[in-house]
C-alpha cells in the first residue's frame, strides 16, 4: 500500500457500537480494526519531515515507522518498533487522550483529519498477542540484586518489566487484591477491559516478577523492612487523596467520592460482591470535568440511572479530559451543565437536590487557566439523589505514611525527584508515576517508570 493516501482516503475508525446499545453494558465501545482497514488507514500517514505526533507522544514513539510498516503489512516489525518505546502499547492505544497528544498534532489533521494513530497502535499489538509475538521478560543473565516496587499500577508494572529484563529480582507490593492500580480499579471496562491488563500481569509473573498483593506498605510491612529486603526501592503509589467540595450540606448521605463509586463498580464487574454506591434508579449529579468525572457519568448511565447530569465550572473547551470522551458521554445521554458549580446541597438525611450557580471565566491564573467566577443571581437547582465528587486527587502525606523523614516533597505533596531519573532525596529510593508527577496519565506513568528503572539499573550495575 502506498503512503500519503490521506488525500483520497478519509479517516475511518473501527466500528463504534451504537449509544443505545452500549448504554446497557460495560464492554469496550470500539471493535477491532479489520486488517484491511488498518493497512489502509496507516497508509494515510504523510511521513512528514518533522513528526509532530512523535514529539507530542510522551514516550516519543516512532509512529511514522510503525505506520509505514503497517501500511506494507509488515506487522511483526511494526510491533517490534511500537514495543521498543512503549511497555503497554495496547493500553495506550485504547486510553491515551489521542486528541490532545499524538493525533491532535498530526500535520494532516488540518483539513483532512488525523491518522488514527492510537487505534493502529492497539491493532498492531492485538495482532502481536494473537500471533505470540508479545513476550514477557526473559533476562539474558540473572543478577543477585533485587528491587522492591511499591504499587502495581502502570508505573510499577512498567518498571518491573524493564528491571526484570535487565535481570534483577523484582518484587511488587500492592494493597489491592489484584495488580493494575487505576487500570483495574479506576478506569471502567468500557474504556479498558480487565483481561487486557491481566494478560500483561500474567506475562510478568511468567517472567519471574513476584507480586505481594494485599500488602499495604506502612501498615502490613514498614518501609524500613522493605529497604532491608531490597537493594533499591521504587515508590509508584499513585495519588489517592480526593479533593472535597466546600459547600453547605456536603455531609448529607448520597454524596460520595468518585473513586469509591468507581472502585465498587469495577469490583462488581470482576464478580466481587461488594456493598457500595450504585446509580441504578438514581438521579445522579457528577461534579467535575476530568477523566474521573467522565468515567462516573458513563458508569451511572450503564448502571441504569434515571438521569445523569455533569456540573463543570469551566466551558467545554477548557475541560481537562479528552474531548472525545465528552462526546461519547453526550451520545449516551448525559446532560452537561457547563460553567456551573454547586453552591449547596439540600435534603433531609439524604441529598435531594444540588443548588448551583452559573460561572464565567475570569483572568488566567499562574497556571495559565482562566479562573471560573460565580455570576450573581444565577442560582438554579438540579434534582439529585446521588452526587459524585470528581474534583481530582492529591498525594497522601507520603513521607509520613512511610516514616521517611528525609523524603523531600514538592509544595503539592508529590515526591521530589532529580530530573528524569526518578531518584528521590533518600539514597536507594526512586519514585515514578502520579506520586512524582501528580495526577496525570497512564502514558506519562509508563514513561517515568521506564526512566526510573534505567536509573536504578545504572546505579546497581555501576562500578
Ligand atoms: C477514574 C480515572 C480515570 C482515568 N482515566 C484515564 C485515561 O482514560 N487515560 C489515561 O491515560 N489516564 C487516566 N487516568 C489516570 C491514570 O489512571 C493514572 O495517571 C495512572 O494510573 C497512574 O499510574 P501509577 O502507577 O502512578 O498509579 P496508580 O495507577 O494509582 O497505582 C498505584 C498503586 O499503588 C498502590 N498503593 C498505593 N499506596 C500503597 C501502599 N501504601 N502500599 C501498597 N500499595 C500501595 C495502589 O493500590 C495502586 O495499585 C484516570 C484516572 C482515574 C482516577
Ligand atoms: S502512547 Fe499515546 S500519545 Fe503515544 S502514540 Fe500511543 S496513543 Fe499516541
């Protein structure tokens, strides 16, 4: 297949299930590309001189090369290139906000619509799984040193993969009953089905990585114990302190943190019988506009909520999450009240309504984001029997949690690291993922973890 076909071939994604069908189940919403379509779509790449897609991919994936190989039908080589820079290409292919990263910076985007990079990355890797080309770590030599990793989210798993390939003994400790972090207990199946994560965990297990699930470091085992067990320790614990709303009535029953709600839903999806909030039959209001809020509104629809409304204090253009996710939520029947924020919650014991007011965007703050300001006299009410608070997350007090007095943190509570190495102020301790970067994206967690793993390797293998 020749390249540069974008002039004649329009952008096409795999079949997206109809909203009326997907409202009733948690399956992923896109089918796989059929091979001919993947080849044709890859051939749309213009092989431009300066690949902005690669520059805007946090992993600097060599996108033009794998697209060119896919267009030629050379999928095994395409996979070799895709997996050289990305530990979990099939996961990023599904859940990266492509519209803000690689695809949003494709030069043919202007006028012709971008190459469907994420979907092709997923396609190549699924074909690699089908054909047995995906291999877990098979170290060429075994080293005597060991590395302990706290947290089995994408950062912990990506670091484990890389360190095990270098030949280290690797042990991961995680407080949950299964590995995956937010990939399993945050992100719902309609974005990322759980078997996609568990087959990666299986490869790590086969490759010799030891998992200690259900082990809370700081409670079941001290951090000091961990340091005596291992030559290096990587902190990959994510950020879990949910930001709260300051408004009268916020303590009423039926107002719950978003992650409690999503964890309960994900556990039920895994067949675990749990009590916990469920949206069936409720009028649901979700407060927030990021990935977590979008996952809540779309989960509530699937659980059979009577109505789902999202209150977001900025406008649609200024939402932090993927615009594509917002449009899927709208297709699925979610009502968006942009430029709106809750001022109070009313009800007897349980919440019955949210009193909100309209907002306008004022001047930009030091982050460059325009600040939302309430508009006087614009109060309105929304009926609500379940309110989900999705305002973002901050780090738990990590130095305190692990009794690590020398661990330096930034003003926002994230762990301070030396440049790209992930090295912390405590000798022998590294950090990667959300705990070092702040609440972010899976692709950044993978990037940081790979770099921290290389820095650990450099240290342990040095003279
Ligand atoms: C609802 C939701 C939806 C999201 N959607 C997307 C998306 O679509 N695309 C995207 O790119 N990103 C998304 N993100 C962000 C993404 O999930 C995170 O950036 C990413 O998971 C961070 O990886 P991590 O490994 O640093 O942390 P986590 O995934 O949070 O993993 C940390 C692990 O550490 C464990 N842990 C913590 N403390 C301890 C302790 N003391 N002892 C033992 N174990 C411990 C936790 O149990 C957890 O398993 C979403 C986040 C949320 C909350
Ligand atoms: S990792 Fe994410 S940003 Fe990079 S090419 Fe894949 S989908 Fe795009």
